[in-house]
C-alpha cells in the first residue's frame, strides 16, 4: 500500500481529472480510496430536511482509488 496521509499533495494519473493536483482531505483505508480537495466533483440531489428546508442540488467531492494517484513532494 502507498505511503500517503492527510494533507499530502497528489497528482491524479487517470480518469476525467487526469493531470490535476490536489490535497488529500480524507482517507478510507478499507476501500483504498481518498477524497481530494476540489477534484472529482459530483452533483447530489438532496431532499428537504430541517437543516436545508428547500433541499436542492449540492456539489461535493467523490472518492478516488489510491492506485490512480501519485504523491508529489
């Protein structure tokens, strides 16, 4: 397994965001995936809740597999 941790700067090697650099926010070790700040943005439809009475569409980062990343110094 790669030696990565939070706040490391990484380069995306494959996928729609190929060549994009970002900083790791969260790591899911069991699934071998990470969330990178500002990379792999998806739109999620949210139902109305007490916190968000209108609901709507939000944008958030989706996880990327560790094998698609390269650590940058």
